[in-house]
C-alpha cells in the first residue's frame, strides 16, 4: 500500500511538472500579438515577428515571402538571435514543394518536408503556416 501511494505521488508530481512546462512559453512574446510563438523547448522559444512579413512573389505558380524569427531565452527574456527566413512554395507540383532559405532569394533554396514532425523542423514548419497567413492574409490550404 505504501509503495502504491509513493508511485501515485511521483506520478502526480511528474504530471504537474509537464503541465507547468507547457505553459512556460507565452503564445505572444511579452504579450505583443505581433510576436507569435513558433516553438519552445528547454528554456528557448522562437517567435515570428508578424510585422516583418514581406510578400516577394504572389502568382498562380509560386508564393514567396520573407519574415523574421526571434529566438528568446525564456529564463531571462534576453533575445539570443534574430534571423530573416525566406519561404517559397511551388503550387504547381503535386504534392506542393516547400522551400526555405536563410540567405535570401538569391541564396540556396532548401526543400523541407511539411510532414516532418521532429523538433528540428518545428520552428520552420510552424513559421511557414503562421507566416503565410500573416503575409497573404489567408490560411494556406
């Protein structure tokens, strides 16, 4: 009976810790709706600066835009890094082909897999969805 109670207490404490960790990342940096949370893990969060979204190409074949990502140390609120990410989607392919570049439209375009749900691609993938909506004014489908 004592062993069961100990296991129960440990389980409850672990669950509370996990729930508490999920709320550690503000949906909007410092409450500013221009900064949407893209991804957070281990005390570091990446935000989209919605006011930075710039449309580059908008036609029936391709959509291209740029946006800034801000990386924040959530333990002290300091900005660790800011970078401009360029996105492109080729809507003539089936399935669509998604690209990103940190160098700009004249740099190397790297394809990324929208179905990759790993932590490594979370900020890029979420940045695509939120940035597209902020740039073009409608959700990508």
